[in-house]
C-alpha cells in the first residue's frame, strides 16, 4: 500500500472512531461525586415534603393567592421529583452501576423502587412517599458504598 493510501486510511479510522474514543460516558471522567448525588436526592425529598405540607396547608382556604401558591409548590414538588429521577437514571443507572458488581441486581431493584417512589411523589401529597424514599435511598447507599464511602457520606451530611 502506498504512503498516501495509508495516510487516508489512518485519517479515516481516526475520524470515524473519534466519537467512540471520546463518548465513553456522559460526563468527563474523574469528576464523579456519588456522595453529592445522594445528598442532592435527600435535599429533593426534603423539598418535596415541604411542598406537600404547603399544598395541604394552602388547600384549607380557597382564594386566588392560595391557588397561585399551590400551583407554585406543585411545580416545585414535581421538578424535584423529576430531578431525582434524572439523577437515578442519567447518573447512577447510565454511568455508575456496573454489571460486574456483586450487588448489581439489588442496586437495580433499589434504583427502580426509588424511581417509582419519585413518580408517586409527583402524583400525591402523602409524606409517606418521602419517608419511604429516604429509607430506600439509605438502603441503596448501604449496598452501593463501601465503608469508606459511607463514612465520607456521613461527613458530607454533617456539612449540610
């Protein structure tokens, strides 16, 4: 093969494979912070619970102001539930949970339960869904993190 054909072949290969070489994850490697994602989900559940309580309180008296506030709290509740679902699917499921992990199936089950729970938080104003979600999140964390990771998560919670 002459030099020009080799050069064209190499350039073609590099051009076609560039996306494969770069796109191995959704965000650049090395900036994962699993503990922060758990803290974000906890904050989402706390915000959802506050929104649920506000919606219930504001529903006791019908007036234009309360109606408008109920809409705002409902939107906030749904946004935080959707944010939780995004973290669960786009971060943990797509990037962090690995088949090679011995707890793979259990982790998937807890992530699915959390995902469904977040959906229920959108549909309801029952705070049981928040407490159930936080328990599921704790169970997932116990499976996901090693002892060092759990200790780091505990320290991060103290900063909150």
